C-alpha cells in the first residue's frame, strides 16, 4: 500500500476502507508517512469529506495506534462527558463526582485550556499535588476502587491524533467536521466507554458560534458514536455569557466544591449540571429516565456522597484533600485584586463570553499558546449576570492577578465585555435542544 495512491483516491472523491485508514493512522503515529503527504491527505479529506462509515473507521484506526483501556471487568455503565469548551465552564469538576456517587463508572478524560476557553486539567492542577498524568493501568486501578478518575490524554491513547491535530492546524483543515469527530471520539473510544454525554456549546464564547454548525457537529458525533457502539446524547447549550460566577482555575474549583457541599450554586450552572448529570446517570443504567437521573443527582449532593467522591478523587490523584473542607484556605488566589463597579443605574444587558475569556487569559488564568503556563490563582469572580439590575457603586466583578500590569490590562479587557441599558434584556434559553 502506498500513501501516494491513497492521496490520489481521496483527491478524486473515493472512499477509503478500514485497512487504508489504518495505514494512514499508523503512518501518522510512527512517522512513516511524511508530514507533507499527511497534510495533503487532510486537505483532500477537507475538500472531499469522509463519509459516516469512513469517519467511524478512521476513529477506530486512530484509537488502535495506541494502548486502549480495557474496562470490561468493571461492573456498571462506563460514561464520559465531553464539552466543546467555553468560559466559566467548570461543569466537569462537579459533574464527575455526582455521576460517580450515583453509581456510574466515570473515566473522564479532559484537556487543557487554550485561547479564551478554560481547561479541566488546569483547574484540577490548582489543587496542590493533584496529578492528571496517569497510566492506563493506574486509571483502571482507580476506577475499580473509586468509580472515578479524571485524567489527561497520554501518548498511550490514540497517539496518531497528536500528529494529525497539529497538522490540521498547519494545513487549514481544522473546520472539517469528520476530522473533528474522529479526533474527539478516537480518544473516547480508546477509553472503552459505553456512554457519552456531549455538552455542545454555541454562541460568542463557543468554538462554533453558529447554532446550526454546532448542531451539525453534534449530529455527526452522535452518528459516529453509535457506529462505534457507544450510547450518546448531545446537549446544546448557549455560551454567550460565562457559565456560573467564576472564571479561572482555583476559583472554579472552589465554586464546584461549594456546590458539592450543598451550597446554592448559580442558576445557570446548576441547570446544566443537573441535565448533564441526569443523562450520565441514565446512560450509566443507574436511572430509568434522565429525569430520574436528575433527581438522583440532587440526592447525592444533598446526602454528601458526591462530596466524598470528590475527596476520594483528590486523595487518589495525589492532591491535598483538605481542599474539600476548606477550599478558600487551600486553593490559590492571586494577591492583587481590583473591582469593576457600576457607574450608573440600569441593567446589565450583555457580558460577552469570548471577551471575558480573553480577559482571564490576560490576567494569567489561561494561555494564548499551548506552551504557555497558567497562574492557578488568577481569574475573576462575577457578582452580576446578564439581566441583573445595576446600582451605582455596586460591584459587577472582582479580578485577580499576580502582576499589576496584567491586572490593569485584564480590567480594561473585561470592561469591554460589558453592555448596559435602561431595561433588562430578553434572555434566551440556556439549553436549546437535546439530541438523542
């Protein structure tokens, strides 16, 4: 088999079989196929998109290039969650312990933040000592003992994706839906999960701003997941303003812990948390309906078992478990702070999520480039959401940074995200559609 022949085939609009796609995936992982040929194939696949069967086969092929988890020895449904990313979207921090407390096996593979969006791994590492780089054997051992593990992708899982992901960026083929689907699901398929809940964002702070395009991505992922034998649901949620009241790393962990302790959380955050929890519990066969799953989610928070799952998670992954009892004491918070206050009476009519995300990056909570480091104590605390009444002198947000220049620039960026008016705006639904 020659890569040149496969290039010609895809350029002409032909369809690859599983063996051909495995040849490409193996060549990407091993380096046997040069980058220029892989890039040419990616462009050919961008112009002549992979079919549904090709996408599923390519997902299998990419997963086969590395070590796969074998979780079939664990009793119960094995369910993960994936989000297309957003601002203040620390849902996973509370969601995973809730689903695990309800009896679901939760192998949750997460990523790091880049650009205006945050990353679950960065947030978890705000807990002193918390380790996110786990071997496949360690993940299995932890899941068997606790039912919960939160970890990052390793070189062991779908290694071809790392090469192809970088080349997609360099070859202007990032937007290809089949390639996006294969990239995401190859790692999920390698987890040996039985169910997947997808939180697909749309709006100003989302990867795909347009609802129709986000929905198209959701449908493509569901179709492919089913071909792979994974039960799947997509929840389409708005990301026009930050989710919840915290944007950053340590600050989002604190918000999640307080929710797990039974404290009242932000209404929008709690709505998404309950819906995603309900579906995870349902797909994990621990509830007869998603609604029953939502009720169980509320119950495990109320009785403290979700908080105990969080404590187990932190202990097993090397973190300081005292953070669960005293998050305000054991989570980092940057020493410099500044408040943004309302200048006049009115209503907050807009809080652009993308701009707020950029403000968090400026403050030090995110990264502009993959190699950048993050400040776990930087970020911002919101006190007002879109639709809230403003009183002169009232605090809209408090910003944190470790550098005075970053704080000044972050404040300037954050203020540009604000829109105010004399009347409250009409608020759109947070969850627009659930695709099963």
